[in-house]
């Protein structure tokens, strides 16, 4: 579907770990007066454990299943008339069935950043199970770029959150209304 003719009450932020999805998402939701949801926080809150603990105790496939279910719920809330900005996890949009959910629920925006910048932002933090080894991190980044490229819009993720939000909001002026 053409991004311009889509329902615009759901904005889904897409991108690799460290690309700023949560920071940008919070700011964007504030500016729109919409709800903000961080998908990872939602999953962790529901399970009562951290994302790392889910990976350690139950494995990545189990996490991916929780992630898909959490996304379906958010898509349903958008469809039920509850506008929201959703920050996806770094792997969410790499999965075809998740992209389908996002595609039918709203607009996707990719925060694109060079991998060296992303690694500098996330290395040294131990709460991301897939960001512990640089070579693995870079390989995953390359593997996922084509999937991120399917988002409706691409933003330069090296700019400030404020600038990115202004650009997203300016899409409205280009005939792509984000208002409910
Ligand atoms: C993941 C990214 C993380 C989190 C989990 C897996 C990934 O989210 O969902 O650790 O597969 O890239 P962030 O992108 O918010 O760090």
C-alpha cells in the first residue's frame, strides 16, 4: 500500500540496536499527544523479567514469539482507534510476519545509522544480548539492512532526536497526514 494513503494513527520506529528508536519515539509521541510504547519494555513488564533474562532462560525463539504477540496487540490497539508511536526492537522488522503487521497497522520509519556509530553507542552496556560481540553485531547489521529498507520512510539516525522528530512531522506537510 502507498504510505500516503495509509491510516496514520500508528507510527512504528524501525532500526538496529542503538539507532535511537526509544528516544525519538518518546519525543514524537509527546509532540503528537499520542501514547508511546517501547515493545521491549512491554515484553519485559509482562514477563516480569529483563530481555536478557528471557534470552538466557528461554532462548531467542521464545523471545521472538513474545515479540510477535506484543506487536500484534499494538497493531490491534491502533486499529481500535488508539493512536500510538511504537519503538520496535532491533530484530522485530527483520521478521516477515512482523512487517506485515506494521504494514497493515500504520507507517514505518527507519532510523538509519552507520554500524560504527551504533557499536559506539551500545558497546559496554550488558543489557543487549545481541550486542556483546562486535563481529556478530556487524554481521547482523548487514543481514538486516535489506529488511529495514522496506520501511515506508528512512531518516538519518545520526541527527538529533529533535531534528528527526521535526522531519517526521514535516512529512505531514508533504501530503502524508499523521494526524488522527
Ligand atoms: C534485539 C534488539 C533489542 C531487543 C533484543 C533483541 C535485536 O532491542 O529487542 O535484545 O534482535 O536486535 P533494541 O533495538 O531496542 O536494543
